[in-house]
C-alpha cells in the first residue's frame, strides 16, 4: 500500500514554519555574536587599509588612527575567540 501524500504549497509552508522560525532564531543569535567579533574585525581591517592609503592624513594622524584601530581590533579578536564555540 502506498501511503505517500502530496501536500499543497500552503500545507508544506505551514509544516515548515516552526522549523524556519527556529532556524531564524538561531541565525539571529549567531549574527548578534558576530557583530562585535568577526564583523568588527573585518570593518577595522578595511578601515586600517583605507587610512594607510589616504593622503589627507599626515603621518602622525595616520599612525594615531591605525593605533586606535589596532587596539579595537585586539578587543574584537578577544570577543571573537570567546564566542567561537557558540557560533
């Protein structure tokens, strides 16, 4: 006896909704954990690169900005390491 059932698109969506909501919650948690870790690292690395190439800053200004970014970068790497297992 064949017990297979063909679902309508609406019924399938209804059955999948709890799974999609659960996955959405997990993804939101992961995104929140990455915000101050890996995303911030990428932003800071890009900013450092741009500052190095920006001729509007004198050498001292450039060094100060890069030093500040590197300090924030170290903090972001600590956050990323602390959250790695959760992500």
